[in-house]
């Protein structure tokens, strides 16, 4: 008996099922017809990239008071994509909630964080109110989300903090070049240019 992996793609309400049969190295659709591996990989990626709703700290009563708040650049497509990935990695969805730095609640709740600080890096505010920024936020999340625990030893190697900080800052500086800016519906975005 061979192990099979079912990749599920949903678009417009219909389902397409694909199987990967490792013993024969063939990809098959739901009718048993062979299809190209690239076609199958496209549907696997599309499934992973489905739109994920981000829990708001105020709108969900099921979030515990100790959930961490991730503050990110809501006008940055790259940042939005990474935050959606974090949401998927938060199994059960109760450890993290999310706020865009452009939300007025951020300045009300976290006055110690300046707009320039927030534009420079992502922040995670833990349940005790401690702010973790940039690469330190990423390191904190590897301890907080069990699915990221395998990455924890690499990010916490002694003497590598400067390297991780530098890498994070390089990506953060180029985030708009990587994926662009979110299109604005109002003049609100023109204020932050």
C-alpha cells in the first residue's frame, strides 16, 4: 500500500482533489488522469494562500485576555501576507490578535511606540504588556507558537542576534519593493507617504 497525500484546492465553491503517489512519482487528478507536477504544486500553493481573516483584539470574545497583539504595517502587501501566515500558524487561533499600525487604537493603547518605530518594524505586545520589536518579535513568536518551535534553536544561537537584527532590517527596508503597497480607497494613505 502506498501513502497518498490529498491536496485540496477550493475556488468558486468547487473542489478539486489531487493525489501525490510517492512510489510512482505521479500526480493524479480526481479521475485518475496524470497531471504535471507543476500544475499540482500550483493548487497546493493556492490552497495555502487562501484568504485568512485576522482576529481583531476587540471584535472576538473568544480571545483570551492574555493573547498577544501583533502590530504590523497594514498598507504593506508583504506584511499583510506574513501576518496571514502567522494567523495560519496560530493553531486554534487563540494566541494572537492583529492590529494595523494605521489603526487609531494603536496610538491610544501603546503610546510608548512612536509612528516611526512602528513603520521601522513589526511589534508583538505580549500578555504582560512587553513590546517585542523586529527580529526580537520573530524570536518571541518562535517561543509562543508551537509549530515554530523547530526554528527556535537557530534564532536563539548565542552570538547571532546581530545577524538576525540585520536581516530583519534589510527585509523591512525593502518591504514595499518586495510586494508593493496596498491600494488606498481614501486619502488616508497619502498622509503616511
